[in-house]
C-alpha cells in the first residue's frame, strides 16, 4: 500500500465483512461518535481514499477466496430467490390449483417469506451500490442582475 491506514479505518473495513456489507453500521462501529445521518456519506468518502480502497480490495479478495463466491453469483442467487417468490405469488393468486401446484405452493411457502425477499432486494441494492450518495458538484457563482435591462445579467467570478 502506498500509505498505511489507521486502526479506525481498518476496523471499519473489517466490520463490513462481518456485518453483511452494511456500510453505515460499519462506519458507526469504527467511529461511534460520528453523526448517524452522515455515516453512509462518510463511508463513501472513506472508500475513495487510495490506501483504504487498497485494503478493502485485498480483504475482498480474501473474502472471495474463503467463500468461493463473488458479487455476481450472490446477485444471481438472490434474484433466483425473488423469482421463486414471484412463482409462489402467482400460484397463490390462482382461483383453482392442481395437486402439483398445491404441493409446489406448500413447499415454496415453507421456505420463503416476504421478509426474505425484501432482505434479498436490500442486499442486491447494497451489492450494486444503489444506496451510495450521488456525487453532486457545487460551484459558487454569483450573478448580478440589473432590473433595468434583463439582458445585462453578468457572472461575477
């Protein structure tokens, strides 16, 4: 690494791999005095630092080696679970079921719950980074407008 990371940063990244990649919780764990409303943004900024990103990437490679699974496989498995739930809902909405459909509905309802599917959707959003704050660039520009002639607007730099 080009620069060592501090203990709190290391603790924060390590926590991600323990808590299911919940970035806000991990940041709060490592920085308990941080503002809870800003933890997601703070984690986003932290992960942009080269040394922290290098440490995260190295830990992620170790994680993949241990679990023999990557993000794509995880998303595929979660999507499969969501499709099975959709199958269950389609069967449950039918007026009349065959005996095979009844058996399938019973099997699916014994292993899948709506809360499981919502959790799967949440995990997919976390994996693909859908909860990350968008980068908004703000520039400080001042405009001077004359009300005598609207064509006289000028940018003051």
